[in-house]
């Protein structure tokens, strides 16, 4: 990892109008800060009986196969069809998976044909087959129901139970009853899918998210996401025993024929293997980031410590050494799935564009990490900036508005500008004679400057293809991730002149139905040295572009 020396920047300085201006670097060297992963958060798991583990990847919109011996990962279904929250194998060898955002239930037959077998079930989450071949799926978050689905897709789904209380990762037991966690109650339940009766098997969990039976189908293994525990529940007594302590953010599990338990963690984007005989744990698939999206760096930080909105966590990463020094995790904290991040003088501002109950803007104390304020907003906020007076600017990607939020409680909101086409990225220009903010519009392909005093707009650049992340260079230039053309560009704010800095980048996951414009935003930040940092959603990686003298 090389470092950009201050003398290299000094060599680029020019005198203009009595002021020292940095000439734009002529070239950049691309380097890896944090290496990537095949996954963008690992979710549902299923052992295929052939030495592999099927693993679902919701945000990456893929289904993968993992070699149980080596941990090698291959893609079974690629984007955009593979947006899976959970995955299961059918009696005929077909693979089934659930689209949480799309509300679609997908099937891939052994001959490789993929099709939709159920639609219009938002929040489609877990699925399992009964011994007689009957097939059940559940809605969670964006719905609350258990459905019986025809595996062939010829008959419409049948509502089995309405509002069970968020029934999550489940499995049928030897008694043909469905066993699974009821999230809203912190319980493990036994469900008779024919009568709709629900009995409590075990309780006292913080956030149970999935269960699986052991190989002899006598006991249940439960993952508690908030506590980071793998728990064995003995049947029929319901007695609980913690088998292993794991990091929080657990999402699902699968048990092999040898009783080894495979556990996915969406926060750490990994899969661990637990031997319940002795509680030992080893990594099968390892990652350092989950879904890196928004990015920020303090311009006066000589170490260029990066704040990474990693969707399932907020992380601090060394821009020079790639070391992760701090992680605030969702589920075990009040953090709401951060997709973008910006820095104020004293605060860190996070925004979440998920459409639903988790959509919000959150303000954290920059020194302590304490959550100070949560502002609900279901309009797909892709970026948020804090102004000097403490008010916030929000880019609402679904409404096309730029809104100002005051410091009162509850927050008061005023519209500064509207008619923007998918605003995603914001970069402040508050030190100008007429303070403003630069906005990327992912739908129109524009970079627009909005004046803060009255919302007046000026087009800075147009003809871009899906611009997302934007940041100010120390010399005043705009650095933009032009996701549609897989490149990093520089735009002169006064003339609109565009320079390509890097191309052929691995950025830009396909957008998903049920998510706002911009989907997972590609983040850009520029350190005081002039080094540019970029997130890769496709590779779950973090890169830097160092100026070449």
C-alpha cells in the first residue's frame, strides 16, 4: 500500500488570481483498500446433500453454491433474477428462492430453467417443504402471513395463516408441524398449517430469526441475531442451551447430515461452521465488508479515516491501511441499515433508502457514536447533509425533492427544490458567495446545483449515465461515480467539462423492484491528500485512486 506524499501535491500547485490552486492530477493509480467478496450479505442457507451449501444473497440478487470442504463460492443464479432472502431445495432437485423486495417466488429446475411461480407477496421471506411435498412461504416486514404455494406455479397461493407475528426461518418437524420463530414475541412456535393453531415451544429470545432440526430431527437449533447465539432447544421440554457465542447479525442456518451447523451472518457477510459437540467455530466464507455504499472522510483528517455505510453496519476504515477500527451493527443496536453517510462538524449523518419502517435519517455524535436523533422518512432518502446551523438537507429519490429538515422535535420539513429525477448524491458548496449543494440525478443523468437561499437550480453537467456518488475535491472539482458507464469522472463545476479518471469499474448492481432509484448507491469520498475513495457494490470492496505526480 503506497502513500501519496505531500510533496507530490505541492508539485501540482499553481498561482491564479493571487490564490493557490491545485492543478487536477493527470493520472491516478488504483489500489485496493479492502478486498471484496462474492456476497452482499449472506442470508438463507440449504445443504444440497452433494457437498455444497446453497446460499442466498438478497441485495446482490444472486444465489450461490459454497463448497463445504474448501469454502469456494460459485454463482448458481446471477442478477437480477437471484434476489434471494431464503433458498430451499425441492423434492425434484429444483431450487426455490424468495424475493423480499420483488414479492416474487422463484424456481429453477434441474435443467436450468428459471421462472416466477408466485407474485405480489411483498416481504416474501422464508420457505420450506413438508414431507408430502406441500410448500409454504411466509411474508415478513412488508406483510405478515403464511402461504401455501403450488410448487409448479399453476395454482394461486392459498393463505394459511394471517398475522402470525412475523414467522421467520422455519422448518417442518417429524410430526409434520411447522417450527419457527415468531419475531414479535421472541418465541419459537409449533404451527399446525392445517388448523392454523400456534403453540409456544420455547421463549425468552431477543431476536430469534431461524430454526433447523438436527440430523436425527430430535432437537432444534435456533439463531438469535441480537445476542449472537446459537441455541439448542430440546424437544419436547423446550429446555434451552447456548451451543456457541457468535457475532451479532446472524440471519439463518442449515444443519448437515453430520450435525455440523452452518450459520450465516449478514453484518459480517460470512458463513461459520459450528460443531455442536464441542462448540468450536470456524469460518467457511470470510469477508471484511458487507454492502459498502455511502462513503465519507473528514477533509482535515491526515490519516483519512473513512466512514463506510455498509448497509448492515457503520464502519470506520483506515484509508491508508484498510484496517477496520470500529463497527456499529444493525439489529443489536438502534442503527437503521445505513446506505449513505456524511460528516458534519460534530455529527455523523446516516440515511436509509429502504422503503418501509426502517426508512430514516439518523444523526450520531461523531466523537462517541451515540445515536442522537432518528427522523423517519419513507420517501427513499439516498443522501443527507448537515448544514452549519444543524439543519439537514435530504435527497428524496422517489419524490424527486430536496428538502430541509429543521432541528425541532418533531422535525419540521420544508421543500427546497422539486422535480429532480432520482436525486442520489449530495455535495455541499456552502462556502461559495451564494451557498448551494450539488445533486446527482440518477434518472436524468445530470449534476445539478441548487441554491440554498431559494432553491434555484443550474445544470452543471448532463448526458451522464446513472450518476450516483459525488464528492468535492480539495481544488473544487466534482468527483462523480458514473455508475451506468462503470467509470469515475471529474466535472469542473463552472464549465461542466468532464474528464474520465478510471473506467471498467465493478460498480452498479442492477436496480430492484421495491427499492428506490439508485438502489445501493456507489459512494465517493476525497481525502485532503487528493486521494479518491470509491465503494464497489458488485465486489463488496473499497478502492482508492492515488494521484500520480
